[in-house]
């Protein structure tokens, strides 16, 4: 019986290892360990890839989201207590960024077919304190529409994109990260482009916002020993920037591999106990960070797959509003679709290090589940 791990990071990074170790050695020998050329090269590569005017490398995805919100506060566009709409079934980091910035997260339920924010439910959630929408391209599928844009424009809402799972996905030719007013990316090692530690980035076409994020991430300094904000230390580590400049040029290849493997799952799993993820009409809108199926017999299927050597994951078993840390403020909410997703979702292994045959083997095991 062949063992299929959920994600083997050593295998994922294997093809880049020679270049990475060579370049990391150069940085180690350079004596320059904060900022410097590597960060600049990384940021340039990101603006070329995403298509935005600006990119600021930051410490991680959560800090990126938080710094965007804080920067809008510094610029007078947001203030403490303002409400931010966020999908109910997102990874908790999206919500943590909002509450850490002393804004109020307003979860809106998911759409059972896209597993993303149900855009048709945004209007009902608007109040006179709503100031922003955080759209999350969950599992690598873009969450965007003309309607979302119209609501934001009409209400004067800021749109922040959480692109932690969606690097490389696009909507009508525009990359995620260049759809809203500002976006945060995560390069946590398991993401589609992963560093060898924590790393993140903020992209935007708003130069003033980018400058504010950069200042906030560097103790609130706009020039040396001059602190305009009570800032933070959320800089991108140049060692991680180095790893990312080796891997980013491979983004299209990585996304294509993932789409190809997802296509094999979609064409070969035909167990009536398993509901396959819907594919957007435009395949560019999905980079398959996770391949999530829904099943009433989730725990049973998960055990069956494990017994047959296939590792799986659950993304995510508990929505943020049900977590103990939000018991005081969000636990009263009833989000029926988010609950269904949390109870029934199962992520099958899918990553660019897997072969088509491994995917077919997993599909065979799923199909043999009775
Ligand atoms: C991973 C992730 C984050 C947080 O990124 P970190 O780099 O781990 O801080 C935020 N939002 C979503 C949707 C994520 O998947």
C-alpha cells in the first residue's frame, strides 16, 4: 500500500533546493540581514506578477491584513468600531486581523456552491457603521463579482482581499491582489508559494497606503529615527524574500499543475456519498489551494482513506465565530452554511509534487468507499 502524505514540504521544495541554498549562502555572507536587495527584488517580482503599482513585503499574512486596516485608520479612512464584512467560513486569521485593529468583524454566511462568501447576503449585513468588506479567496477560488464591486462603490466601502490562498488566481484577466483596494498574501510554508518560515506581502495601487503600511511595519518610521506612527516590527525577513524570489517565477507552472490534478479528481471521483467542488466557468479563477469535498460521512471517509494510506485534512472544523476567543462577541450568530461546511468538508491531498497516478489512486480509494 503506497502512503500518500497530505503535503510533503521537502518534496515541494526539492526542485528549488540548489538555487535556494546557493542564494541563502550569498545572503548569509553579505552581512546584510534586514531589508536590502532581496526584499526589493521580491517586491518587484510581486508587482510584475500581480500587476499592482506597489508591493510591501511583510512578516506574514495576518500582519499584512492587520497593517492594511491600521494604515487605513492612520489615513482617516477607518476608525475604531467600524464594521468589516468577512466570510463566516474563512480561516480565523482574516477575522483576527479585523479585531486586532479594533474594528468589528461582521461574518456573512458562505455560498454552498462556491464555498466562498455569499455575495448576495452582503446587503442584508450592511449597517450605518459598515466601512469595509474583506473578501477571502478561500481554497484558491476567487471571490469577486460585478455585484460585490457595485455594492462597495455605492456604499463607499473599502475592499480588502485576503489572498493567502489565491496567489495566481485571476478574475477576467485581473490577478487576485489587484481586484480590491488592497490585498494581503501569505507565504506560510504550506501555501501555493511557500517560504521556509513566515512571510507575507501587501499589494495595492494606492501609493500612500503602501507607504503607510511600510512605515507601520518598521516601527512607524518614515525616515530614520523619525516616528510618525506608533508602529510595529512586521518586516519581511530577507532570507524568506530570497526563497520567494527563487520560487515565484514558477507560479504559472505550479498553478497549471494544480488545475490539471484537480481536473483528474473531478473526472474520476464518482462516489454518490461525495459532493465534488464546483469549478468556476473560467478556470483561471481557481488555483486549488485545497480540493475540498463535502460528505455526510466525513469522519468515516477520513478514517477509510487513512486506513488506505491517504492523508487528508479538514479546512476548517470550527468557524471563527464558534471559537472560544470570540465567545463574548460572535457566538450568538447562526451561520447555517458555514456550519454545514465545517461539519462536512474534507480536503483531499492535492499539490504540485503529486503525480497524476497518485491522484487517480486517491480517487480509486474514494470510489471504493461504500
Ligand atoms: C494562511 C492564511 C492567513 C494567515 O497567513 P499567515 O501568513 O499564516 O499569517 C490568512 N488568511 C487565510 C485565508 C489563510 O489561509
